[in-house]
C-alpha cells in the first residue's frame, strides 16, 4: 500500500538530519537512552508523538505561513 507523505514532513525530515540537537537526540534514541523522543515509520524524529521541527528559519516561516493561509487556520 502506498502511503502519501505530507510535503512538509519530507522537508522536516531532511532538515532534521542537519539539526545538531536533533542529531544528538537521534544518537540517544539509537542507543536506547531516550524514551520521550522516537523515530516514526517514515523516519521523522518526534517528541512524545509530536513532530520535532528543526531550527531552520526558512522552514519555520514556511510552516507558519501555511498554517495562516490554510482553511483550517491556526488563527481563524
């Protein structure tokens, strides 16, 4: 079965690989030393099930702009 991926998740996943803090968390996850953080089935690092957005200003701006533009806006 083909699972479609949200384009933001793909971008987040790629940027997570370059975020120093998330790379450190990933090492702890792989060593079994981190329980609050994990990696989901598509390879996205999450904290207690929530997506960890890497510290990339352009990505954060893109996500916020989409949230405001969406019909399911974060601010009606």
